[in-house]
């Protein structure tokens, strides 16, 4: 018996690829126009971002970080209302490095990503890394 992936899991994967390729046109197909992204970890990017342009700019700033940032997709789960991505985040600045998993929880409305909460699974490690 073959188990099929939920359509929203595919939507999340496609949105992930669009972000990875800096394809804002494609993101407009996956993100609600009034998307809200809640960046919860204490970092230079903490806070809420509203709208496609603001969220895209936020993600671009992370990618342009002075040190180095490496983000990879680990797992995707989804149902009609929510999607969850586990991503592996690696960051380096000067002699310090950080590697940990982060949960991205998405809420869907009308087959688009309406809201995202990013939550580091080790928030204290993130805080300590950015305080240095």
C-alpha cells in the first residue's frame, strides 16, 4: 500500500524550493498576500514580518548574513490546516558556530501559507550565539 503525501506537504516543499532559488514570483503562488512570519528566537531578525515583500526581505537578510549561514530541509509534515518543517540551521560568525534544528509551523488558508512561526528547538543556544 502506497501512502500519498498530503497536498499541503507538496505546497510547503514547493515554497521551500522557491525560497532557495530566490523566486519571489513563485512564492506569490504559495504565500498569502498578507502572510505573517513570526521569528521567535532572539537573534538580529527576531519579530513579526508582514506581507510577501517583508518576509522575502527577512529571508534574504538571513542569507546575506556577514558570517555564513547554511539551511537544509530535514522533514515536512502537513494536513489541511497546518504544515510543519524541520530545518537544520548552521551559522558561523568569526570563530563561533551554531548548528541546530528549527521548527517552522505553517498555517494554511485557501491553499496558501497564511502564517509561519519559526521556533529554534534550542532557543538558549541561539540567544547565546547572537549575544557574542
